[in-house]
């Protein structure tokens, strides 16, 4: 999928899909927490564990967004635009 099309799909889902919005917000929250940890000059053992935990949570959400939200919407929009032939 082209970058512009992907960005348009994300924007459409943010407007129309509550589950996508909620998952995207969680993903963004984890990303911000990771940025804060990565800005530290040195991580304690506990912070390293938290970094790994956040990365796993963020990846799980990304996978969930891709499997639960995007394929359904992408297929539906392609069907309605005539991009897929019967």
C-alpha cells in the first residue's frame, strides 16, 4: 500500500472507528513513555525491564490495530470503490 493511501486510511479510521482511535491512543501513550526512558542517560535494571515491557505492549497494539481494524476497513473501502473485482 502506498504511503499516502496508508495515511488516508489511518485518518479515515481515526474519524470513523472508535476501536482504532482507542488502540492508537494507547500506542501513542506507550511511545511517549518509551521516549522518556530513552532520553535518560542511563537506565536502571527496573527501567530496562519497563522499556522491554513497553516495547512489547506497543508491538502488541500495532499487531492488533493491523489485524482488527485495518484489513476490514481496507477491504470494505476497496470493495466500495470497485478496486476488487468479484
